[in-house]
């Protein structure tokens, strides 16, 4: 029935809006709702409808300031989803009892609360409208702006939890309840994590059977009671600096500091091995002792109370003596701490400097050798209850030979690295004759000492490593026989290779040792080479004269490679026997005479001569030009006299062409004047 009245009121309102501009004193279409009764009367129409179109919304908001404030701040239904004319949802003139709201969904219970910007979820979605929209919940600035002072109304509620709900925590935890709770139910608080507090729960404290009330409703906190007489838990502040804030101190103040230094939340008897401050006892723990479990020294603790006070006056009260009581300094037996400390049994604190006072002074490499390399161990029986092997109890322990025999190198180095090769020497091959404690290599056997042997080391030989000749791993040389008899070093000390050809290949193919050359070099390679390097050789002018061709005149200025093409090749990679370098410089015999190396520039012009035109008949070795041995007056048919003696040779001896090269024409030439000079009569 109210719907029919609402439609009639709407039609009347529309008519009124159309006439208000011209007839402000017309009759009202119906009575106003009870909240607007003060506006009844035809003379009050313009207070709401105004005198022009669109003025009505402004009039509504001028009275309903709470709505204007919500729209201005973008909050609520009117700012989000209720645009347009107020009368669209709030028609008037429908009677005193009309509630001024036209619910588009049909009723308040069907209203989609999401349109307000605050969706009803979980428990709020099950709550009836009237349970929230109460006058007692209308608090804050928006509610104060509303003209409605009695009755609930639909606006004026805030979204903060404490706007409707009691602060159960009495402002101790702030005002944002959703940090811990949600709107499903108050308990449990699904978003609360005790780890986010200053006291995370661990061990027994995190046991799900341990109720929050056990700590937060304790009498020591003096909790308040609610209206029903129920204890209100105290969540903050709750003291928790030490265990005794909640638990009784069973030690009655005997130990300084908090219980957590020794105990853990996993259980009272779960003692921290590194937590107890042993410095408060007569025996502070240092070094390796800090890593031991309590039970190693206090077996049966905490049940066996007699284990609380073990003996500790000497190291051997707990540990087996690996030296069997033979450790002495200055002739006196000493306790372990004289050479060891609690940081570990090894390394010993017995220094190289201290060892210098013993019978055997440590020098060179011996200063870096581990003690155990010389001081060997053996198994001994351990006394009951003693700690050995890194803190573990056992029936056996290790005893260290603290005074090993050290009369010579072979006392420790029991294997002769050279086998029996030096057994025939007067010193029986004593190591220190060639080696020092600074290191096995290099040997101290010098080049000067080697000079007293079959082969003195000079030049390049003095630079190479000993192993390049004496080791079984030598390269390019014949293998050393019987390496298994050489000892661990695999070095053959006595070699029979003293001649060059025993190690180095003959680059000349035996030419100078087997009679292929005119001169046999009795000294072998050393007649032309030395040990510094193979090239250049020491072969000089004097040596060359023995070859059958003495280097005279200009020949001395000619480099060797000018005649011996073999020298143009680069140096050999290796001259060693097994390098297979082959014959690279044979220096084969060359034809005798100038024509063996030089081309005859005269052709066969002088072939008729007795010497068949030998170059040396006219030329010397100093230079080809001028022909130092040629005498034109004696050796030619045309003596040079008068002006002819001053004429250059080329003026008479013209080049004759007819082959690939021009040949200077020396004969036959006509001795007649007209063969060279023009006839003046005929001119």
C-alpha cells in the first residue's frame, strides 16, 4: 500500500517542481514525513524546492551536512553510488510515517552494503542492520553534523573496530584490531604471530597445549575483571627479561645472569653446552674445552650430582699422557701445559727455538716439518675414564716417541735416494756431501767440483739442469740403463758420455771425421765449435787455409753464408742425438778455381790462352776490377803508347750483344787506326 502512496507522492512532487517557479503558494501534494513536519505549509515549499531547477539537492545538503561531508570526502554510498537527485531515493509528501528511503533492492535487509565502500564480510555479513545502525554507535565528526539527534539513522557510523566494539586490551595494543583479528570471530586471533613480539615463543613455550592465559592472566600481572567478573588478560606490558619473571629461581640467586645462559625453552634439563658461564667456577673453560659437552667431564649430570666436582689439577687427571711420563725440559719431567695448550694438543707450543736447546737443532726444511713426521706414535693402554682421541674415552691411547734416533740423515730418511751408487766413496755416500737441510734440490755439487770429473762443465753445459743429463727423464738422449737400481731419485751419477757425438748429432754427416774432407780434425767438434753455442763456429781464416782454399783478399770480407748456402737455414731445434735433426750442414766439396763460384764475364774470348782463360791470369783476389795482373803491353797484340795509354778501356772495348747478357769485347780487335778512328781524307 505504501508503494502506491509513494508513486502518488512522486507524481505530485513532479507536478510541484513544474509549478514552483510560477506558483509558490500552491497546495502541497501530501503531508511531509515526520522529520520534515517543521516545513509544512505552502509558503515553505521554496525552502526545499527553490526557485529554479536543480536547487533542491543544494537545499537538502544544506540541512544534511553529514551527507555533504561524506560526499566531499568520497566516503559512503552518497559519494560512491548515489549520484543525481536526492528525491530519486528520498521522495517526500508520502505521509508522516514514511521513512523517506526508497530501497531499490526492496528493503534495507536486501541492500548491497558493498555500494557503501565497506563490504560486509564473515560475521558482519550475518549481523542484522539494526544491530549495527544504533544511536550509541553513531560517534565522531560525521555523526555530530547530522540534524538527527535521536533515532539511529543510516549514516554516522565509522569503520574502525573500536567505533562499535569495546577495546578489550585497554589501549595496550593500539587501535588497529585487524592486525591480529578478523571479523569471523574474536578468538583465535588468526593474524597474530607471537614471533612479531619482543618475546618469540620457542620450545615448551610454543606447545599448543600451553594456554595464553597461563602467562597473560597470571596473578603477578594484577589483571582486571570485566563486567561479568571474568579476568581480562594482560598482553602488554608483560615483563620477560629473565625466566624468573615467571618461574621460580631454583638456584636461589647462586648464579649471576639470566637462566637462559644455561637452560633452554625446550626443557629445564636441556642444558646449553656453551651457555653456562664456567668462569664462575674454579676451572674456566678455554680452547677445546669450550666445545665439549658437559657430560664429558660431568658424566651422569644432572642426576649424578657427585660428578659436579671432577679433578682438574693436572691434564692427566682427564687425559692420557701420550709421552708416558718421559716429557722433560732441562732434565725435569713437566706437565702437558709446558708444550701444549687448551686450544688443541696439536700443534705443540714447543717452538723451533726451543728445539735448538735439544740434541738435534732444527734448520732449513726441518723447521717446517710436522712434529709427527719425526716423532712417531705407538699404541698404549689408556687408564679407565681418561679422555683420548678428541675427547672420546677409549681403552687405548697413542704414545709419541719424544726422543727419536737422529745420528744422520738416514736415521729418518731410511731410503738412500741414489741406491748404492755412492757406496764406494769414503763417506759411504753421505747425503750432506751434496745436499743441505735447506732443501734436497738443488744439489750443492758445484760446477767446480764437476770439473774434477771426466767432463768439466763450461759454457752452455754449466747452465743446464743436472737432470737433463743424469735423470731417467732426460729428453733427446739415449735412455739411462737399469733405472730400478738408481734409487728413488732415478738419477745416474756416473755417466760415460764425454764426447760431443755421444750426446749431440753430427750436423756435418761425418764429413770432417771420416776422411771426406781434405783435413781430418783430430779434436772433433771442438776444433770448430765450443760449449757456449753451436753457431757461430770458431772456424776462422787460419782453419779455412787448411781446407785447401785460403781466404785472401776480398774473400775475407765475404760472409760464410755467401759461399755455404747451408748456413741460410735457421738454427736447429735441438742437436741432441735422439732429436733426429739429421745432416743439415754437409759443406760438400766445391769446384776449384774462380769459376766454381763466379760466372765468367768474358765468355770464351780467352780460351785460346795457355791457361785456358783462367781468371787468376789477369785478376787478383783483392777485387775483380781493375785486372791487376793484366799488362796490355805484354799480354795483348796492341801495346798502349802515347795518347792510347790514357784512353779508358771502354772506349775501345765495346759491349757485344747477341745473347742474354752483354759481353765486353776484348778480342779480336783490329789494330788498324781506321777501325777506331774516322779517315780524315775521306771526310
